[in-house]
């Protein structure tokens, strides 16, 4: 999936939610970094499935919505919608694999104010991701993945004045991806040879991440 499509999707969501102040008490943008490891299972249908492990890292940007960044509510719901670059590192002929994707994260937080301007919350997070990419060694071979994950998350909101919030959020995700690869890949020995193949993929990732978020608060959130 191309980066421009991801960003257009994010800006569309900003417009829809931002046009109705009742839908969110805080709206803004986030940046995210994370990493971990992923266990891959590759099945061609012809040979025995292949298993291998890759180190992973993530970089993301997007929209954040929060129902209670500054109020002393017991519950808050936070939505992240954005672009994610999902990189898998493996030192063999397959090389690294880099994916561009759309991420939707739903956070269900419980907490309250620990100082007059600071809110602490924690709870479960549910993550959905659609990602397309290729191994570095085989750019004409495309892998399409869909992932669903769950894990704990904790956030701290620092409220600045009457209308701004800076938040730091950290979480752990257990994500399961399924997908398919198709296209062409080549080997070169004495002469170039091109192969066409289709593979099924099952990927399990364990990932820790940190978000930095900046939100503008509505008049009702003080």
C-alpha cells in the first residue's frame, strides 16, 4: 500500500472527526517508534513450510483522538489512525523486508488526575494493521499482510494551559498477521533465472512501542 494512500486516509479521518467537536475532547497528531521480533511461517503448498525469526522495527505517524485528555474521568477512549512502516531484518538471501501500512489502534483507558495538570491512565489496546511490502532482494515480489493484535498500554497526559495536551504512551503488542505473497523473484548464478510463485504467510510479532502525542482540546475538556 502506497504512502500517499495512507496519508490521504489519515487526513480524511481528521476531517470527519474534527468537524464534530462532540466526537472527541482532544484531537491531534502522534509519532511512534517500536520494535521486537517476528516468527514467520511460509507455506508454498509444494514443500514443507519454512520457519524463521526476524528482528522488527516500526515507525509511524498519524491522527490521535482522545475522549478525556484533561478531565478527571475514570474512563477514556483513545483512537490512533495512521501510517506505519514495518521493517523486518534478517541476514540471509531473502534480505530485509519493508512494509508500508495503515494502522488503527483502539485504547480503552482507566485512570484519573494525579496532579491538577497530569492524567495517568492504563488499559487494553486492540490494533489492526494492513501492510504491503517486498524483500529487499526481490522488489518485484509483493507480500500483503493483515494483522490483529492486543496488549496492555499506559499513558501520561501533560495538560498545558486551557487547550493543549502533550502525552507519552507506551505499550506492548502481540500481533498475528496472515497474508499472501505473489509476483516474481530472480536468482543469478551463471545466468539470470526468474521464478513466479505464490506463498501463504503466518507471522506472529511481539512488539514494544512508544508514542509521543500532541492534542488540541475542545472547550468542554478542562
